């Protein structure tokens, strides 16, 4: 027993955290440091390039924000980390079953919603370090109760973007009406299309997106 405990502390899990929200980055760092003696947070960065060039890289496990808004596919990131011998646990504000399935299929060993308790995050890190997959009970329930062919859950802002764009407004006008940049509006549209793609619906064209918006009650059909 004593030897095992000493081994854990002498060989802590070297963890890196990547999240573009600095407040969350700081909070998670403190939570994890206070929740486990055998996890050593060696890097906490806000961008993907910072992780790859960090002097402590490669690490044992990376807690990686799913949406860093850098247009680099998460599958490529996971593949890069696997090649370096690093295990990946993804974090996201989204819990849609399709997103979870895609993340696990890409090679992630864990998927966490950002509202999880620190103890759950620690469990996921331990599991990943051992080469095991980990999904919280809440996500596991969503994963098995989610039915294929159901419409994805959109945020309020995504619904606004979809309604305006589906009504015929150009991207520039959508951005102006919502008080966001044109690039941000394009990013929302890309995310909307990706969510629908994962749910099994192709809304790649403006016409298809409009039809789906009407079908899902996001846009009222004009006479």
C-alpha cells in the first residue's frame, strides 16, 4: 500500500490544459491542483500552437477545449497528440450525443462538459492516463438516449443566425443586425451546419438551411 502511494506521488500525471477562456483556465488549474496530489499541471495555455511549442510538451494527458475557434479540425489535433504519445480528454460547452460520438471516434479518451465537478474531471484524467475511456454518467445517459435523426440543440445566438440567414439575409446583414463581426457570423453558420451534419441532415446550401429552419420552428414560413 505504502509503496503504491509513493509511486503515485513520485510519478505524477503530467497534465496540460488548453482553453481560450482565461478565467476558466485559471479556475480549472486551481480545482485540479486542489483535487488530486498525483496530477501535476505543467502547462495551461490558450492556443493549440502554444501547447505544441511548450517546453513541457509532450505531456501524459491533455484537457483540450473542443472549440478553440482556430479552424483546425479536432480530429487532426487528437491524431497529432496520439502520435506524440499524449492522451486526450476533450472539454466542451456542448453535450450533443453526435459530438460526443465523433470525439470518441476520433480517438479522444474522454469527453467532459465544462460544468462538471472537479472530482469528475480528475476521474477522466486518471482514466485517460490508464488508456481507458471516460464519460460522465450524465453524458452517458445522453449518449444512449439520443436518437439519430433528431434535430441538434442550438444556442440562442445560433438560432438567431439561422433564422436571419434562412430568411434570406446575407452574412454581412446578419452580422450587422446581431452586432457581431462578419467572421463571427460565418463561424456560427459553420457550427450550425456541422451540428446538423452530425445529426444526419445536410444544410450545406442556403435553401436547405431555410427548409430546416422552417421545419424546426426556428423560422416561420411566410405566405
